[in-house]
C-alpha cells in the first residue's frame, strides 16, 4: 500500500474492497447491518449472488418469512446472505457488499464460499463491520475501533492490532479466514451504549459510515441519518431525565469518558471532522 492513491490513512483507490455486516451477535443495535444497508442504497448496489440458506441456517432459529410479493402472490423470503456490487461515485472504486444473518452452522464452509465469491470479484481487502454493547455515554461521540491482523495494513492505515481473546462471531471467523488467504483485513467495531441497546442505533451507524469514509476517501451521502441520530439522542435524553438512576449513571459515564480523553485526542477529532467537512464541500456531497 502507498499513500499516493489513498489520501491520508485510506485504501488505494484502484483496489476492490469487500464490506460485510451480519445481523445477530455481531450487530448491537443493528448499527452495522444498517450501515451496510445505507451503503447499498446510497451507492445503488446491485445484487450479483447469494448463498443457499439451506446449508448454513437453522430455520427454527432464523425462520423464513411469508408474505405478498411484488406481483401480489404469496412468497417465502429465506434468511440468506446476499452479495451485491457497487461503484462509488467519486473514486469509481468497485465495492462488494455482503449482508446476511450470522449462520447457525458450517462457518468455515460459509466463509470459504463468501471469500471465493469475493476473489472472483477481484476483492483484495475485507472490511467487516460490527457493533458491541459497551459502557459508553450516548451523549458523546460513538467510539469506533479499527483493527487489523496484517502489520502492513496497520502501518498504512494507522490502525491497532487485534488483541481480543474470547468467544468470537462470524465477523471474527471471516477476518481470520481472509487473512489466511493473504487478503488484507480491517475490522471496524462501533460501541453502542448498553442501556439503549434496542435497535435502531442511528448514531452508531453514522459513526461507522464516517469511518468508512475515512478508509475509502469516498464521501457518503448521509440523507436523513444525521437528523435521525440527533432525534435518537434527544429521545434518550428525555428517557434519562425521567429516571434519576439512569441520569446519574450517564453522568458517571460522561465523567469517565471525558477524563480518559487527552487534549491531543480531542484536537485530532476536531481536525478529522474539519477535513471531512472540506472533502464533502469540495465534492458537493450533502448531509
């Protein structure tokens, strides 16, 4: 990787990347899957493939849904994993979007099939999106952690190594299998306040999209998402104001967060936000 074609701490523009999110254990507040859905719509992605759900899902856990189709006939929608392709408007980068539900079985075969499709679409970098419940206040910026198992990626993108040890989900397995194939890997995780875990979590979705913007150098049309995030925060503020114990807990989280943040970190965040504003202004991207 070089800095020439990427912009600061970004992926090379000519490189095809895969972005993946999975509903379930890896997706607190549905933040990651909704970020993927937003990209699908914003970049006008077209589905090119899907995995056979019969191989990977226990339908008593993830049941199919029956309803009226576009032609009015009754049809069944199965819990499959869809693969779509988009071309970003500015850099004209090809992006592969993978969206599904965490499978119930045969995870290695599942990841192998997905990565075979990715390689067939010439993807060389796998970026997974996840969200976890954490002790963070809803009133502060949502933290997004970026990690990679690849030393070259860590140096080029200035991201952390992955030191987590413990139970993992399909996101962790896909990252590991992709790295074993020699693909570049990046994992993005948003921290969702655990006391407002019920989806949607638009503020966390917005934080993930901002990090994807930084990785790709591609401004993302945000539509109503900033307003949704502000309304979500106002709603949680109102709930907290009605419960003194929650209000006190939030205040403690705020104090811990503010104490932990160094002035340099705050200055860096302001600089990144200003750079993002300039990019969006220069390229005429609203939101």
